[in-house]
C-alpha cells in the first residue's frame, strides 16, 4: 500500500473512533502536509466536519490552533472564516455559545480565538488567574446571565469582569504556579 492509501486508511480509522485522538489526527495531517498538501487539506476538512458533527468545542479550538500554525500551506483551500464557522457550529450548549459570543469571533485572528476560548473554558470556581491590571486572584463564580466572571483579587474582592475582557486579559495559573501554591498553603511557601 502506498503512502497516500496508508494515510487515508489511518484517517478513516482515527475518525471512526468513539473518542477522537485529536493529537494523533493532527500529527498525521501535519506529516502529510509535507508530502501532499491537497490530501492533507482534504483530511483536515473532514476532521473539522467530524468535530462539528460531534459538537466538540475543545477539539474545534485545537483545529483552529493547527490552522493558525499551518495557514500559509492551507490558505488556498481553507480560510479563517471557515475556521470561525467550525468554532461557531461546534458550540451547542448555552454555556459554549456564550463563550464563543464573548471572544469577538468575527474579528479575532486564529491565535486570539485559541487563547481567549482556552482561558474562558478554564474559568471555573476555585481556579486561580492572573491579570496585568489586578494581579493574582481566584474565580468565585461565572454569571452566565450577565456574561461575567466574579473574581476575588487581593485588592478587590468580588470583582465582576465581563467574559470578553476576561478572555483577553486573564491568564490561568497552573497548580504549580508559585502564587497558586501560596494561596493554597501560605505556610509551606
């Protein structure tokens, strides 16, 4: 079997799986891009349609990130507007739609879509965040009715920030971040 048919068979197997292994699929497409741009682009288009069918916003974000990294190679066949539509159509829950609406999808570039949605999807009560304006804080609540996140910062408890601003200005702190460790257990630090 030649490489083209091997790639097509691999893609079929990966796309039939109950749970998509998005990392394996994008790695295969990335490898194929070097040899056969048209074939890789066709596979990527099939992948994005499968993600829309499965209603997976997280996988849509991964595809936008992949597109951003390889837009130059795929630009004649796939556009940023098509990727925006994949994100829009993958958001089916009210919460997901709220987040997509908050990021300025129609004007955002690929990297901004990825960054903003990744931040917003990570915002849950108890998560630690960092803001250039307010410093370090902890998410207390998400208010979907008013499209706001409520954060306790050291200088301002109960600060209400729009999801739009949060997606643009916050970074999510990891569990091993020094300030996260300090907030959880100040005596050990």
